[in-house]
C-alpha cells in the first residue's frame, strides 16, 4: 500500500508524516499515536461525521491511527484529510493508490476541506523533493495555487471529501492547479528626485543599492531620512528565482503566500519590535522581520530607539546572511540576506547638528543616547550620511541630480562591471568583500597612497579602512571604471563615520 501522507512543521520546514490506519475489534473508538498535538487529537472527533456525510460510513470497533515518524512532534499543519483518506482506504471505500499522495487540509463536520493557516508551500516542496515519487498534493481550493509553486509534484484542489475520492479513483480526470502569479512589476511610484536637496544622501542610496552596503542616515527631523531610505529599496533589482523562492518559503512559514515575490522587499518594523519578532522565534520556530526582508531592505527608522537585544541579535545574521535559531528540541535556519538601512537623530531632541535651532539635550542625556547603539553594530554600516536641513531654494527649483533614471543607468553600468569580475572569478558586489578581494579587483597606485594617508591622518580603524575601500569599489563600478582610482576613494571618504571613528577604537 502506497503511503497516505500529511505533514508537520518543525525546525522552520515541513516534514512528511505518513498516516497509517489499523482497524480492530472492541469498543468503537479512535486512538491516535505518534506525538499528535491537540489539534490533531481533536480532528479525530470530526472524522466519523465527515465520512458519513459523504456516504462512506465509518468502521465500527477500534480505529488506530499511527503518525510516522513517531519522534517528530506533529503540529502546524492539519492532518484531518490524511487521517480520513487513510481510514477510507483501510475500510475499502477507496482503492489503495499506487503512488504516495500528500493531503493538506482540515475537514469540517460536512466533510468540506479548509486550507492550512500556514506551511502549504513548505509541505508541497517536501513532497516535490522527496524520493518517494509523489503522485500529487490534494488541498483546499484557496491554497492549491500556492502548493503548485513547488516543482516536482502536481497540486489539485478539492472542495470536499467527495471530490477527493473522485480524484484518487481517477487522477487523470483532475486538472492540476496553476501556480500563483508573480507579484507586481518594479514600482515607479517612489522617485529619488522626490527628495529635494540631499544630493549626498541620494547618491548614498544608489551606492548602497549597487554594492549592498549597509547605510545609516543621520539628521534632524524633517530632512527626508526615511524618504531616501524607502526609495533605496526601489533601486534594488528584481529578485532572482532562487531568492524569490526563499522569500516565498519565509512567507509560507508565517501564513498563506498571496503571490510569488518578485520585487525586493522593504520591511520597516516599528522600534517597539521585540527581538523575537525581529529575528524569529516562537514555537514552532518561525522567521522574523529580518527574514521577511531577505533579498531586500530592512529599514530601522530611529535606530537608537530599538531594544538593545533586538539590535545586537542582528549582528551575526547580517554577517552570515542567515539567522540560526536554537531551542531545546528544535532548531531552524532562515535566510537573512537583507540590506540594513537605518536612520537616527543626532541627539534625543534631534537638533544637535541643526544650524539655527539649538539643541536642548543635557550632556548626560546625549552620552546616554550615544551608548544605545553599540560600536560593533555601528561598525556594520559602510555608509554614513549626515543630512542637514534643506535650503529653501532647493524646495522649489528643479530637483537636480541624481534622479531615479540616472540611478538605473549608472547601476546598469555597475552591474556590467560586477558581472565581468564574477566571470573572472573575482568578487562581484563589494558589500561583503574582504580586503584581499578588493585589492585584487584593480586599485590604482595613487589610490593606495591616499588610502595609507587617510588611514594615518584620520586614524581609520581596520574596519573603517575596509569600509572605505568597499564603498570606493562601488563608486568606481557606478562610473563604469574597472580600476579603482584616487577620486573614487576621495568620494568614499565623504561617507565615513566621523564622530567615533577618528578617535578610540569602537571594537
Ligand atoms: Zn539635542
């Protein structure tokens, strides 16, 4: 007898669960073994009514339902339909299918199918990549297109047990569901030139999007920090298919997938977010906002207002491009290749760097504010942009460069440079490059001299030195230049963090 399968969510992914039924003598009752959760235990109470509603009858005596493998806790996905089909096959109401099938639905007393709240795509992927050669997935109509995103296995929609039985008796008669459509095209609503003045910040957004450089915008309220940050995500290219699927899996672990992701995501959690909601957690383990920003931008507005554990927890995942969560009986890895974009005020009142409005903060309050974000986290930012108030003439004149059109033209140039390097086995985007990788891309002698001088005179730390070179590489790429010239480095030096870098090490 080929397997009747359901699935459970564990460790951030779906595990296939085989449902075996055994009929015995004695008192009429349903016994469920194999670490079922409370939801699965309740499901058995609904089975007899659902089966009888569709004219199948329900066996008298003891019905034993065994969930295999036994050592994985079952939960996260409904096992109702798999249990029902297993009983139907065992009592002879349905022929035993030749190949295994995956069943993903809850049943009501009328025998109607209801979709899983989350995890449909994850379960379908598990079946599609299984060596067992699944014949198909049967689920509720609402999520059949989500299941159909999984390669290697057709997905079928059924409204009730009667339709499920018909499909299993003659699978050839069923039409597999079409996969979900991709999400909308790259947006054109937010343009860089909507931000008046702030040319250095607009260039910083382009450099950050080009090389994948974390960027921090600092300035008084009303200078357009979050406007620039939000436009940065629009500059990122459309997701490649592998990244889009990873992102869809993250969404599937949290709920239903509404569209196949296509654009780079922008996640902008509020500063009251908990470390768990930002990084992932819960039981079973679920991804957080960081993973929902995979392939796109994680924007933290008012960086110093975020809880310290949330911020500190970001450091390692951002370095690795993935977040690892460890609990007593469960561990999970979620993707976290997100570009960190943040904004902050220069001080609690916001006006420390303002030319006309005086700062009202006490020295003690100022010192406390600066300690809220640790040196090692600040060290993650390659680009640091000080934004001042916009001059009145910039508000009503033409926007001036750079515009979004200019950005896409320059970025296409940069991508060509990056692809050329990748083809030669060198580093592409500079955001995570090491010093050796950067030097190997071709750095002019005059630029090396300037870098040594800068390191000396500005007392750049080792990390500061590396950051300047990374940013300079991306600036050279935007210029379409294979060689990193002295002027690229000069421009990169404008984006270094001045306050703490030129002084004691922040390590
Ligand atoms: Zn202040």
